[in-house]
């Protein structure tokens, strides 16, 4: 009896040491990412098993919505599309003018990269983990570090790619950093997630920087990971404590991190030069 | 003769526990999700103490880490520590009344959450809601039902 118990204790001791070693390597390095991917491949069916019935029910709900509401929705969507198209015409003119001016200045012209719509899988993670799972993976050429957007703003970047799914780190995670720029004053900063408040914090902004509440921050394109010009969020509070070296600025993410269903995976332009030619008008 | 195939029920129940862990829940109720995998492991450890061990719990923990996107080894260490305690106390736990058992499970889930909380604290990603701790209460409430269901299943499939 004593022998068996002490054996279990010894086993626990070794397993605990292995766990701690694994946790430290996982936190500090990328060495165990490969291992993580290998383990998650056989687990992917579980995620589909949970996600597909829920998506099926959602689809069923759509099917059963009455003719009347569909007509109404269709009408609204058409009106919205018309509005967006009208705005788009203006943007197209502005974009071509902008490219022309940039060509005159001999700088690189902005072209749109390839875009793919992915759906967020209906699976939960631990509530304190700021990650989501997408239903597109290696088969669709998703790559680690790829920027992910939704209709209203930047959501995050891909951190792990499986054959048919991928994992996205949201911008509200403390490990996520996004280079941003103020639209009003042009002040640049790095936006780092703050998981405790569910918002984003601007790191190391001097007290004298011109940032006010309600300012909009766009991605600046520095760092070459996120494309330039997508909204990250709106400033909700600026606290300038004279006792501290930097001001503390909280930004509310523009993307609907907990509500969107469809997201956009972006291939930055330089990676798909050949495809861009056919797309540019 | 009958023993080998009937043990299949153990991984089946664990898969169901994994599915329940992944099941999306609306709004703030995500914090109340009972620790399904841990409770199923506690049940099997109490009733099949010579077949379940700390190593198995550790392996399940690694799978849970990959599924939920936490640090690799975080759930593994928490599960193996709790299951170690259950292995040490299995004969005592089985003698308890249902209420006492449920209270013990609450303490065990609390310990499990405390270990996760510590690890999250080390990496600077603490849970942002005090509801985090409510999970041990919901686990306690669900425990009698899990116990009865699994007990029935164990009798039917004659797992010993």
C-alpha cells in the first residue's frame, strides 16, 4: 500500500515538472507550436462536431423566416448596397487620384490584396483566453501572422494553422501588438491588448502626445503585418497622471470581437502580385 | 471476456465531456460552465482506481490545453494534482453521502481553478470576472446528476 502511494506521488512529481517545463517553453518560445499543431489535428473533428449542429440550426432559422421579412430585408439590403456603391464610386476616384499622386512622388502604390471570407466556428475557449477558431486553414493557404478583419475593424492575427481550421489571437490579448496612428493628429503608437478590461491599451505614449477621447486609431502599416488604414478602435479614456512617465490610454476595439460571425482573411498585396493584376480595374 | 469492450465507455464519456466544454454558451454564462472533464475524471478515478491514474489525467489535460488554447501543460498540471488527491482519498470519497461528496467535489474544482488562476496570473492574463469562481458551485450542483448518470451507465456496461 505504502509502495503504491509513494509511486503515484513520484509520478505526479515528474509530471508536474514536465508540465512546468512545457508551460515555460510555450510561453517564452515557439518550440512547442509544432507539437500543439500535431495534437490538434486529431481533435479538429470534435470542434466540427460542436460547431456544425449550431450552424445548421442557424441556417434552419434563416430558412424558416417568413417571406415577408425576407422581402423587407432584401429591400433594405438593396437600399444599403446602392448607398455603398454610391460611396464606393467616390472612393474609387479618390483612390486612383491618390495612386497617381503617389506615382508622381515615386512611392509604392496601394493596391488591394486578396481577401477570403472565413466563418468563426461555434466553439468556446476558456473565457480568459482571447482566441477564436476559424473554419479555414492550411488548405486555403492561411499562414501564421495573417491579419484578420471583420466588417468594422481589425480583429487579430492567425497564430496557429491546422489543415482545415486556424486559431486567431484577438487584439485584446496582452500578447498582441498593433502599430496604429491617430487619424486626427497623426500620433503613432503601439496598441497592446488588455485582457482584464477587454480593451486595448496604447503603450509608452508620452504625456505631451496629442490624443483625446473619441479619437480614432487606424493601423499604420508599420511592422508590415497589418495592412495600413484599417480602424482599430476609438479612444475611451485618457488619463494623464503627473506622477507617471506615460499617459494611460484605453481604446475600445472597433471590431465586434464577440459578435461577428464572418471575418475577412487578408493576403497583403506584395504576397499575391500576380493575382492583383487581374483584379485591379 | 466482457471487460475489454466495455471499457470503451470511458473514452466515450470523456469525448462527451470535451464536447460540453467546447459548446458555446451565451454571454456571461460561459463563466458558469461546470468543469465537465474534471468531474468525469474524478468519477472514473473514484470507481476504477486501479485503471485510472495520474498519467492518464495528465494526458487528458494536454488535450484540453490544445482544445481551449491555454498554455500547454496548464490544465495538465491542474488535472493531475487534483486526480492525485482523488486517488489518495478514493476509498474515503466513495463512503461519503451525496451531499458530502458534492462538497468535496466543490473543493476539488476550487483547487483546480486556483491552479489555473495562478498560472494565468504568472503570464499576466487573469480572468476579468469574479464569476470565474462560480464554476465550482455549478460543478457542485451538477455533480449528483453526473454521478447518477455515470453510475447507471457503469452498471449497464458492467465496467469494473
